[in-house]
C-alpha cells in the first residue's frame, strides 16, 4: 500500500511551515525528505505520525485516512533525532514497551515478547546489550535501540527524523549501509528526513527536496543529480559556483567563451546566471580563454586534486581536477579557468 | 581525592578564609537557631519536655497540623502535576499569566492570603452570610485553615516540576504514544519516572511549609485552643504564656518533622544512587 500525502498545509503562528505539499511514497519505498533547516521536512514527518496536526490536506495509507486516527492507532514507527529512549528502562524494556502497550486481547504473552525482544536485539546487532541502560550505550547503539523499539510494534510505515544527525561521520556511514540492508530485509515503506545530501542520495530510492515548505523536486538520486529542476536543488546537492552569463543559441557565453549548457530544456536567450560544479572546469595556461586566476594552493590529498585559486576579478574558488593536471601546477602560478559545462535556469 | 593541578591551587589563607566564612554564615543563620530550639526545649530535663508535649491541647494541635498537611499536600501535588503538564506540554494564550499566577502565593505576604479568605468567607465577608445560612463555617474553622494552607503552599510542586519538564521536552512521551501507549500508561510509566525526584522534592517542601505555615493560618484560625490551633500557633500561644519549655518542645517537634522529611529524601537518594547515575546522560 502506498502512502499518499495531498495538499498538506501547516503554519506555526504566522510562520508557514508547509505550503500545499503533495507526495507519494510507494509500497516498500525508501523515500528521503531533504532540505535545509526550516524547510518543513520534520514538520511533514511529524504530521504523518500525528505528532503535529495539519491545518489542511490529507494523508492516506492505502484507503485509510491516517489523519482521522489517533497517534497510537496509526501503526507508524517513529525514530527521533535524539533517540527519545526511555532513560529509566533498559534496552530490552525499551523495545518491549510497544508490545506491552497493546490492548490485553492483542498483547503477546510474556514469553512471546521476550523472544521478540531477543530477535530485534539480534537484528540491530546488540544481542548482549539488552540489560544496559541508554546512558551506558554509545550514540550509534542508542540509535539502533530506538530503531528496534520502533520496529517492535510491527509498523506499516517507518519514519526516521534525522536518524544519524547526532552521530560522528564514521559511525554515520556504517549505520547508513546497515540501514539500507535492513530496509531491504524488512521491505517497510520508510521515510527519512535529512539535511545531508550525501546521505539522501546514497540511501533513498527517491528523494524529495524541500524548500520553504514546498517540494522543490522529487526524483531518484540519479534524476536529481543529473537533471536538477532548479538552481536551489543544484546548489543543495553539491558545491557550486555561479557566473553571470549571456545565453545565445543554446550556449552560455561566459567571459567570452561559449560553454555547453547541460539539461534537456534550453533556456531563452538573454542575460542569466550559469551554475557549475567544481569538477567541471578546464584549467589552461595563463593566456588561455576564460577567467584569469592565480593559484593559492594545490591540495593533492584525496581522489581528485583541488586547486584553490583567486580570480582576477575578485572571488576565490576551489576547483577539482585530475591529479595528472594538478602535478604541473604550483602555488602562485597564473592560470586560466573556464567551466566545461554549466546549467542555466530561467531567472525567478 | 587527587591533588588539584597547580593552576587551580589557591592560596591557603584564602581557602581557609572562605571556608570559615561559609561555615560561619551557615552556623549563625541555620544551625545555631535550630540547636537553640532543642536546647531550650530540654532545658528543664527530659521529663519537663514530655510533660510539655503531653497535653490534650498539644495533641490536638499535632493532629490538626497533620490533617491540614494531609489535605493540602495531596491537593497541591495533583494541582502541581496538572499545572506543570499544561504549561510545558501545550502552547496557549495567557500561558505566562498562568505561570505568574502560580507564583503569586510566593510573592504576596501569607497574612494577606489569610485576610482574603476572611474577606470572602468571614461572617461579614462576601459569601459569609450565605454560607452561615447553610451551616457552613469556613473562618475560625479547620476548613479555613486548610484553604489558607493550600493557597500558601500552592506553588511548591509546580515550581519544582516546570523547569525540569521544560528541559526534558516531550520526546519520550511522543515516543510512547507512537508505540501505542495511552495517556495514563504514558503518564505512569514514562512521565512520572522521569520527574519523580523533582516531584518528591516538591512534595517534601510543600509538606514542610504546610506544617509550618503561620501567617495565613493565624488570620483565619481564631486560635481556639484545642480546636483551631495548629502546631505553629500552639507554639505562639504557649510562648506568650511564658511556658517556654512547652513552647520549645512543640517547636522541636515541628523541626523534627522537617528533619525527618529531609532524612527520608537523603535515604531514598542514596538507595537509588545507582539508578540515578545510570540515567544521567545528555
């Protein structure tokens, strides 16, 4: 069954948090809500769970009207950014809480609950830590207990609010892969909120980019990366540089050079702004075409070499080039720079 | 204890001076007066002490005090919980005003709290005549004493809980709800364990104050011996009659009650120290 969000609105006082948001999460899909803080992504997640009340709109799961149901009957597993583990209960007690909260008729027996807790602890790879209190666990372990606790109620939908937000980079990468595997095993419709584009692009089947309470674009990670619908999406998905340009005959003229415009749609002729990724630059000799620049630093660590340079007409940029190119360069060299390819959107 | 690093080593003279100042201040303001109560009470020996207490008037004062505290404290515990819950879990118009009103009994003199009740329910008060017709007497009666005590001790529990519940936020309760727990279950299994220490502390303070309240109770009680005299009032009555040993004996009992409640708190804290330490995170 798919989760369908239609025209959801929400404002806090005079501040509009969500503006007519519509989204569809397919059955079993792993959907990411990506956006900067204040874009409304967490609010949307909390509305689906019932922790916030929408001003208008509908949220349906199959033919169920979710908004008409009280939070505790929605059957939605929610993982909070700061875990929200019950501090006075052990991991095992935390995980058992949902099952013990069921109405007497539906409640599993003590033995069944115990078996299920053990099974979930194994699933999140914390078999031996059932008797620990949250304070005795690391951040990553707490997050996994929180996940096991949410899964214990056998939810139909799993919602994760910045699940790795409070963890350090390395733990985060490990958990990310693990979560992806877990999703493949459980097949649960999962929506997670993040402000980390790398996380969204790596984990999700599809990503919805939110800005100011509106869906800016929704698509697969490939679509988003290769066909960003707006300058905002392009900028949010990675580093980017902007140059004034003039569009003429399907080319962007930048510093007197014709540059290829990527993307299916061709923008109208006239002055505009061109956006380029740091790895889409051609570095030439000092008298080459494009912008004149002076190298400040050459950084050779990493998969690509990074050239930190200052443009003659003000501004500094750091471009990425293959190591073979970078080895011929040194600080204080003069070079010319021109984007190989850019993107141009109609100015709004 | 390891020696402090050189950077944190203060001149010994300064250390000594500060310690003497702190201990001296506490001794002068707290310990010495407390000690005096017991010294005065036992001045004429243990027999005089017990015969001072063992009077029907004193026994009825003790009984009355316990009854008043027994009603006022549970009332304000329930009120404090409800108020703290409302203030920290919901946003509504006039919230700041509500918090201010909860604090009001702290800022107005207890005598005024008592007078308000006399003005409202006294024989010449707003509702006095009607109540009298119905045969209900509030002022110069235990009802008035309970009302005045309840008003004066109103903020104690709420004041302990509000900052704590504000700091804790409602994530754990939200989590319990998404896991299918209903309101009562969430309250008893999640909220209450998280606030139990603050709640206990608030209840203890509230109890101590309810038993020791003088000003407001003095106005509404009428000090009818053996009937509307609570322990603090009984102390005053005895003292004014130059019956110093009995006055200090009753006073020492009051002090003892307070010390017992504090001891209970310390014992409980020591007993659950492990659990407390295990839960301390974030």
